[in-house]
C-alpha cells in the first residue's frame, strides 16, 4: 500500500449512527479511531427535531456516513432529511448479509437477523479477533448472540429488557401498579421490601439469569467458556448481578459500523 493511500485512510472522517428502538446514538471517527458522540431520544418530537439539526452540523465535517437502524420508517426518513443537502455522501444504511468482516451469519435467511445485532457481532470481532464471545446487548430488548473463535455466529436469543419487563407489569396488572407508587429502588438482593423494588429486582435478576444461562450453554456448545461481552444502555445495571467474568463495551455497534465502512472502501 502506498504512503499516499495510508495518509488518506488515516484522515477519512466518519459519522456513525445507531438508530435504536428509543433513541439515536452517534459517534465521529477519524481513520480507525472512534472519537466523541452523543445520544438523542425520539421523544418529545420537538427535541428530536432540534437534535437532528445538531446532527446535520456534525455531518458537515465528515466524508462518510454509515447507519445501523432498527427504528421506524418515520425516524429513518427524518434522519435522511436532516442529512440531505449537507454536501456529504448520502448516508449508507447497513443491510445484513451472509458474511462480512470475518463474521458469518448463522441465520438461514440472513436478513431476518436484526441489523443492530449483526453490526455488534462485527464490532466485537473487530476488537477481539480469535475469541469466542457471548454478546449480551441490554436495551429495550435483551439480545444474546454466540460467536465462535472463527467468527461464525452460532445463533442467539431475544427477550424483553429489564425496563420493558417492568413496564409490561405496570401496564398489564392493575393491582401491582397500584402498589408500586412508593418505595426505594432495588439493590442487589432478589428479595425486595416494596412492590416497586420487587418489580425492579425481578426484572433485573431474570435478565441476569438468562445471560448466565447463555454463557453456560455457549460453553457446552463450543467446548470452552466464551467471554461475556456486555453492551447497551442497561448493561451497567445488570453487571453487578453476574457471576461470569465480563467486559463492557457500549460502542460495539459503532465499532462494527467503522469496520464496515473500512471494508466498503478497501
């Protein structure tokens, strides 16, 4: 590779967007280095619109824009409108494939794997190559994915995240909702002393137990214990409840987008 190409790669700037179920996260990158970023809730709409104007300014200094989106069509259109006319390249919305960046999709129909999970798998592989990994993303949903040391995705599971579990109880059970108005939040113990804390403890411990089960099944399937890699906005709340060794990386999707961007232009 010529020195000129090396210089070009090192100076390329990226705007990386992770459009989730409830908020939009972004990060800037220069070359292979992730820089700062931010997050923006979709509600209320006026605040989201104001945030998109800021995002438009972020895009002005970037050469490439890559997006991983599980958001609604309405949100995706709003992102496209915000970036239109910046003079930057049209944003590339990632699509799930059979293989990319050393990762092989386990799904018989690859497109049915959520793009956020796909990009997180690529991000995990890019920063921990050659490691067997169990990736637990804790957000609105709790997603679990097993990746072997050769980069083959072995499948995964999806469950409600802790906050969604709690909301479902409060919205679907009048008696519990009436009693959940007061009381302190839950600590590490499963056995709480108020209804509010009991809901929180039940949801968090249920998710933590599922993560532990995923690690254990991964060990049986692979013949070695996979490294547990936590990501997502709710990961910090579950980490103290886990017995398995873990690492936390809240930028796996951004790392995956950066890897995909580099592969696209290599």
